[in-house]
């Protein structure tokens, strides 16, 4: 039950971040994506969206690092399956 509540909370933070991102409030969106990632550090959506928010703030190195982290996490997940 606690896991389900945490997942909903993460999802809610991602949705709020997405709304802020759509409104071009990139630093506020960044904050919500980071909060979501604190609850679920393996969230591919959170990492990708955080990268986008950072990119729009011209923080390209940080954005690239989030995209790269997302790809590495996906690669590790695929290796675990095989």
C-alpha cells in the first residue's frame, strides 16, 4: 500500500512538472521533476523531462547528463532481463 501511495505521489509531481513545463516555467518544472526523482530515482520519464527542463534553461551539460543517465538505466534494465 505504501508503494502505491509513493508511486501516485511521484506521478502527481511529474504531472505538476509537466504543467509548469508547458507554461514555460522551466525552473519550477525542474524542481518538481527532482522531487519526483527523489521518490523514484529510476523514473525514465522523470529523468527525460528533467533533461528537457534543464535544456530550456540553457544548462546543456546538465541536460545531457540526465539524458545519458536515462540511457544507461535503460541499458542496465535490458541487461538484467537477459
